[in-house]
C-alpha cells in the first residue's frame, strides 16, 4: 500500500508577490500549477493506493466554485481514498456551499471529528487548521488502536511559535504513537522525523522558492519511512555572475552560457544577477538581456553591477576631451563620485567627447 502526501497547491493564487519579469511567464506559471495537480492525480490513479492532501489546496476565494468542484471531481476520479485537510488558505471549504463535496465516494474532507476513517489496516485521522487543539491531539493519541497503521493529517506550523498558524511543537508530535504524520503549510519540504514530514508545495511559485518541489511517499506498513519525490514541472534557479572591468559583451555571453546546465536552459525559470564592476563602455540594457535570454526557456537578468572608474586609464584614453576635463574637475573639487559615474557614462554612451 503506497501513499502519496501532498499539500499547498494554492490553486487560484494570483502570485501578487511573485517576482516574474513579464506577464506571459506569470500566466504560463498559473496554468502549469493547475496542470501539475491533475498530473499528480493521474499518477495517484495509476501508481498509488491513498492520497493525503494536507491543506491550502486553494488560495482563498480567488478561485471560482466551478474550478474547486472540478478539482474535487478529479480527486474522486482517482478511485483511491483521498483525504483532505482544510488549511488556513481554504477555510471557505467549511461553508455550506461546499458540503456536497464531502459526499463524493472517494474523497474525505476532515470535519472536526476525532474519529478515524478506516481503509483496511489503515486508520486516517485529520485535524483542520481551525479544529486543532492539544487536547484533541491527546484524545486521539490515547485512543489509537496499536494494531492499525495510524496516520494523522495536519496543516500548520510545528517549528515556529511566532507563526499565526502554529499548532504544536515537534517534540510533542514525536511523542505520539502515530505511524505517520502528514503535514502541510510550510512550502519547503522537510522530513522532520522518518515518519513526520512536510510535503512542501507541489510547484514553486516564484524566485523565492528555489528548492526542489514534489511530494512525499512511502509504504503503509510499520515502521513508515517517508521519502521525498521531485515532481514539479520546472524549478526556479537564481545564480549570480561577478563581472570585471575587462569583460566584453562577448565574455559575458560566454559566462552566461556556462552558468546553467542544458536541462536548466531548456526547462527552468532562470534568473541571473550580474554583480561586480564593469567597464564604463559596457551597456547592460534590456536589448542586451534579450539577446542573452535566447536559447533559454526563461532567463531574466538583474543588473547589480557598478561602473568601474579607473580614472587614470580613462583620462589617458580620452586626452584633450570633455571626459578629461570632467575628471580633472572632480579631482580638484573632491566631487560626488556617483554624479561623476553618471556623467562619464553619459559621455561615453553618446560618444560626444567634444
Ligand atoms: Mn497554510
């Protein structure tokens, strides 16, 4: 009996805090997250025996009821027992308008009951974010049947008491007799113990989520040892390149080419941060970044470089020009270096050296 444990799909998220460089990449990503959920459900249908969905399936009311119904219909169509925790982002599922979803044959939405749902030797318990209390946890734990494989599904924080959706500390969870504790809420997957895990989100949402995304799986027999399985369509990857004043556009193209693997270029959402000092002759603008992004599925560039001011060399190269005069004036008056940078750059770009 193989289980799959997933959480935090956040379907319907507008990703308002997402850091995408363009709207198309953003829209594509919203669609991909949905497709990935359906792909996972197909995988459950074909290759698993039970599914734990530990909350935040939906991102508040930003998703139409018809879509929520469609997702539940697809969960039911797996033909496998599906257990759903209501998280802090989908507490609208408690509303009467959604009561009919709990009448689907294979889907069970936890409703505050302390009684398990039994499937063969397995008994599955679940407490929604709103329903959790230490008392309830103890009541369930004290009444576990040791002959069964006991699973608990939760949604909330178990490591940081400052989180408004903090449930309980890990030590208390470890002291219980559950064979597996399936957690949702934290987007980074984590095996807190061999039998206690955060699934993390299924697909990364933006460039702040660069860890691998997927689900947790294991076999429903004592003792349960869970493992993480990558599943996301693509990853978000952030790298930085340090440039030097000697780098030409050709050098930069070579450095960019070497920065990512073939797989990353073909599949992943890439962000490259340029840092270091560059020559004042070098122009890192959006046209150049467009050229750099060719041959990548998605590559966006961030320019954090500063222009190198080798005043001695500059003066020599631009003798008897305005540039020389500007540098002389700066050195005489101990002027503002940032203003000098801007002035020199403008002069060099225009080629108007007088
Ligand atoms: Mn949450």
